[in-house]
C-alpha cells in the first residue's frame, strides 16, 4: 500500500483509543494526537498543515471533555470518544488531501466523456515519470474499453519518441509522432486532429519536460495547449521531491491551466505525504497515484478512499467503482438494484471477483476490502492467486449457500462446521481459509447494507468514472 508506514502508525494510535475503553484520559488523548501529528510530519507533511489538523481534531473532541481542569474523560462520553476522534481524524485527513469541495478556488475534476474525444495534455519536468505515466494512463482507459491513442510532442529529448513508441507497441495503443518534424506544435496539432477524425475517445499528448531555458519550456506548453485545446492538462509530479512539489506545481499553474495532477513514485516512499498534501494545497485535484514502474501501477485517487485505506477501514467505494468500470450494463444494473436493498450474496461476490480479475493485478483491489488484515494483504501476483482461491472455494459451495439461503456463518453448529470442512477439502484449502472468505463476505455485506440504506449504491454507480 502507498504510505504503508504512515498508515501503520496512524492505525496503531487510533487502536490505542479503542482499547483504552472507558479509561481514556485527557492526557492520553493529547498523547495520541501528538503521535498522529508526529507520524504525519515523519511522512513529510508540512508542519503548519499538521498543526492545523491537530487543532481541528482537538477542538472537535473538546466538547466531549467535561471541562478543562478535569483529568478524566467522563464515563458517559468516553465510549463515544474513540469514534469521535476517529471520525475527526478521518475528516481532517480527507480535508488535507481534498482541494475540491468547498475550498475557495478549487478546481473540479474533469470527467472523461464517453463517445467523444477527450484530449489530455501531459505536462511535467523531465524525470518526473511523465512518459511512464502516459503509458499507464493509456493502459488504464484501454483496459476499460476506451478507444485510446497517444501523440508524442516532445521533440526536445532524444529518445522520447522511441520510449513512447515502444510503450505504444507493448500496449497496442496507436501512436502519432515524427522523426523529422522539429516543431512540437505542428506534431501535436496533426496527431490530435487525426485521432479526433478517427473517433478516438482518449487522446493523450506528451510534451517536453525540459528545455535550455525554463521560459522556453513554458512557452512551448502554452503554444501546444493553444493549438490542441486540451480538455484537461495533467501535471505529473514526483513524490520523492516531497514538499518541493508545491512550488513546482504553482509554476506550472501560472503558465497553463493545470486541471489535475498525477503523483508518481509513491511506492515505498515513506515521505509521500508531503507531496500529496502539497499538491492539494495548490488546489488541483489529484486524479491518480503512480505506485511502480509497471503499466498496472496506477491507482485512481480519491481522498476519502485513500484515507479509508490508510487507516485500514478498506475502501468499498473504490471497489464498487472498479467493479462498475468493468460492468456489462444489464447484469450490473440488476446487481445495483439488489445492493440498494442491501443484498449481496456469496454468488454476487463471486461474479464481481470474476469481472474484476480482468483489471490486472489484484493487490490494489484487495486493499480495498474492508477488514482485510495486513498479514493477509498479498503482494503483486499473489493477490490474483488469493482471489482465485476464494473463487475456487465458492465453486465448492452449494447453490443454497451461494444464494444466501443457508448461512455458513452460524457459530457452533456441527452441520455448518462439517460443511466448511467439506468446502475446504473440495477446494484444497484449510477450513480457516474458508472462514476468512466468509469474514470478507460479511464485511462486504455489511458495507453494502449500509450503502444500500444510505442510497449510495445507485448514485455512486453514476457519479464517478
Ligand atoms: P519522464 O522524463 O518524466 O518522461 O520520466 P520517465 O517516465 O522516463 O520516468 C523516469 C524514471 O522514473 C523511470 O526510470 C521510470 O521507470 C520511473 N518511474 C516512473 N513512474 C514511477 C513510479 O510510479 N514508481 C517508480 N518506482 N518509478 C517510476
């Protein structure tokens, strides 16, 4: 997971509140808030932002404390205390990472339109990971059935053309570029016009990331933007730069209308929090995070989902979005109807898993499952394997079990225990693994039920992607 270290620390701090139960004192609360603040600063989040966050959390929970002099949190309130602190921490972290919403001057995230050309201009300094990110972005949309193409308007860097072309061949995404034309504006214009004529839906334009002089770089970007009239300008920044990306992002903003940002190299970089919060401070929405060198290492970014995953609450919303993005219309519509009533059987989970398998490595999706313990969080290909294993177990279940007519979660029932052993034997697993599957399903069902009651399912299906 991106920022695993920070997530671990925050979870540990919040857990102390839960286990503290009725005995959480004001001093302990202070200590926990300090720990949270320290963890954020260690992840390179700007000190001022951290202090603001801490003060806001504190003032939100303050009214739960009887009075300033009182050392003990009142018994009456303390059971709510951990929930209140947790909610306040979540809200403030989300606010820290959301430039959107009611923040003054914040930009709206550009929504890709199906059946129309979406011209996306990519900007970023050389080395930020722009070329790699373009390939990932193309791969992301292509896999989801969007007609995608790439244009190379970087004539400054020798090799840019070949790098992009190689990626385009690997991904089987059409490519426009020129070895002979030296004017990037002409290339961009011709390439984009050609792909618009051929009815491409996602037309990605790569621009140069370096020039002899900075002004020349920005001038060229402006000329290309004027020529191709992009629907969205995406700035690519490197997380390893930490808080320094703030100034970088502002410089690009001042030159062109940056619509959204992708932050790369967040994999294993403990200090990525600085880049994330700094970009948000520039009021541009972050749309994706780059988390590796492979084409699949691109995660859509949503502050709520990100924080939810970071704190170990799972990300059922992200999972729903992923499922929706591979949906096949009718059957998904039926499922949505069921889900809006709060129903989600093992068979529904099976069907969703099998669809989601098409999206590539599963580790990111597995991280979205609420309640998935860390030690079960698989890495890379292993995650696909784990999901497949779950499906094999479900293959060994009866129709009644899959359709929720028999409850395998009934405790201390010898019949149920026997069935679990049979399913385990039939699928070559340990009974505890079958129980884990049932726990995962229960988590899903609980979330679906909550979402169904709140009316989130149907709206959510249309609101994003
Ligand atoms: P550009 O100059 O901005 O086009 O940068 P490149 O796309 O050529 O990337 C520069 C280096 O960063 C390459 O070695 C990439 O493999 C690497 N890179 C790009 N994105 C990521 C990422 O998300 N994670 C990691 N670990 N490396 C990345």
